[in-house]
C-alpha cells in the first residue's frame, strides 16, 4: 500500500461548482497534512495545511482531516478556471527523521 | 525576493556525462531537499540536508550525490547519468523551525533533465 494515495483524475467541474479532492494515507505516526497546488510545468506551492481533526477554512479553500478514517480532503468552493491544476496531498510522518511524503496528485479541470 | 534558484532549468545530455544541478536559496534556510517528479510516481525525495555538512538519503538516492558545504547551496550531482534519471527535479528548502514544526517547503522552479 502506498503511503499517500490520490485519484489521478482528471476531476472535471463547471465554473462556480464545489470541487472535492480526496487523499488517504497510511497511519505511521503522521502528524501534519498539506495540500500543494502545481500548475503545469511549475513548482508546487503550499495552499493549505492542517494538523488536527476537523475543518480548516481559508478563503475558498477548506481542508478536512479525519485521522480515524485516515483521509484528508480539500474542498474548493466557487471553482474558477484558474483553479485548474494538479493538487498534491502531502503527509509529514514523524518517524525518525520527519519525512514529507507526497501523493501522485489529482488533476482538476474547471470549465468556464 | 525570497527564492530557491535552480540551474539549469532544462538540460539534454548523454549517458555517462557527469552533470551538476545547482540549487541556491537566499532565505538562510537550514533544511534543503531534492525531489524528482515522474508521471504516475509523484514527488520522491532523493536526498536532504538538515544543515551544513549534514546530509542523508531519501527514498531514491541511487545514482545521485549531494554536498552541503555552504548553507545557501545544495547541488545535486549525477556522476554517470542514465536514461532512467530523465525526470523533473525540484529543490526545496525550509527553516529548521518551520520544517520541524510545520513541514512547509519552498520549492525551486524545477530542472527538466533528459538523458539520452
């Protein structure tokens, strides 16, 4: 089993809709969870981090963490064509040296 | 401007010809790391460094070397490149405090390497 798993997509949503991106992870003392956005040909940029169970909201983005079920999700409200990108889930494991493991990413396409 | 700078951004080379990809950050970060990104495999860590003269292997270190002689620089060395090292490479950095407490990374723009 991969440490961090994501559906590769593409996930297609119309402009203005809610995009829901999901990520599951192996539970190995994990403690921090991140969503990075990567535009085609560009470097990843951090958009959300979450450290405890529940929801965390930042503008149009909401990260949700459920440690019991070992999943992290990202909701994007009022999706815009500029949100079209690959979204990488990353989990920081606290095992010896703290290790950041990335999922393979979900490609999101927002159509006008 | 705070940034992580990689060079070259694009390189086509041939099997066996030694090459170095440089990485430099101007944020006085202690932690630096190299990742490679391949379709279907995501970002995988090659090497990391917690500070000057302190480096360690990541998940896919075979065929690579690194050095950390100065805090700002963390070059990635391919002594004898092979076609399976064709990939998109990213350097990333963070302060020790930010890395240990949050895990947030700042990425360079990437270096696309093709080995023929």
